[in-house]
């Protein structure tokens, strides 16, 4: 059972995508995984389901969730001499250096695509996938380059696939970047 933080992120991501796309639907609740329903459900002329997942600057092959664990609130976070909070590499015990962020984000998006596209869903008339990219320093033009490197599985259950991200260059607005079946962006003003 997902915790409230996860449910809130799923709802936020799905609602932001439908808002930016101008869909006339209303959030009706969270899907039931035991019935193979997607994470969020919206009513309109037909039932829309949006499966939601997250991509981020993951760690490395030995520890792909290092970044996600580093985001957790800890009682005594460690800061370097410049006041920057650094994640500690469990192998070396030294601060983890975040390099190749676009490459890491691309890998995380591809993993999310592969995982979600391999599943089967039921209970909705239309099915979308929303990937929330927790990548606050990656700009829109960098996402445009990242999506060109992604391989959408030939067989997938989704009618539309989006990456939702903060537009760092546009005053913390959001962009829903549709990557399947067409490539196009839907921008917000400030949130």
C-alpha cells in the first residue's frame, strides 16, 4: 500500500499533466492495484487512468536508488565546508559527486519506461503514463535532448506518455513533455 506522500505525488503529477494538456476531466480517486488499475483515475466523457512513476538523478549501477534515499529527511544531515549537503557513497564513505546528471536522468527515465510499459492495466477507457522527473536543475532544452535518447517500447499499453518537470529557466513553472505518440510540450506559467 503506497504511503500518503506517494499518493500525493501521484495525484499532483496526474492533475498537473491533465491541466497543462487542457483535458476536461475530474480526479475521482486512486486506482486499485489489485484490479490492475493505474495509479490515478479521472472521469470525463470516458474514464482516464494515469499511471505515475518518478525519474531522478539516480546513483550508479550498484546503488541506483542512492539519490532517492538521500532525499529522505534525516535527523543530522552532513554538510561540506561550503554548506552543501552531500550524499555519502556507501562504498568509499566519501561524498558522492554528481556528474553526468543528464546521462543518469536518461537512464532513470528509460528504466521507468521499460518497467511501466511491461505491465498490463485494466478498468479504464484511456491510459496514459506520467513520469515525474525530480530534476530541478535540468532545463527544458536538456530534457529535449534526453527524450531523443529514450526508446519507447514497441508494445506498450499507453496512448500517451509524458515527462512532467519543473522549468528551471521559467520561474519554477511546469512543463508536461509528451514523448509518445508525438513529441510536444505543454507549458504552465508559474505554479
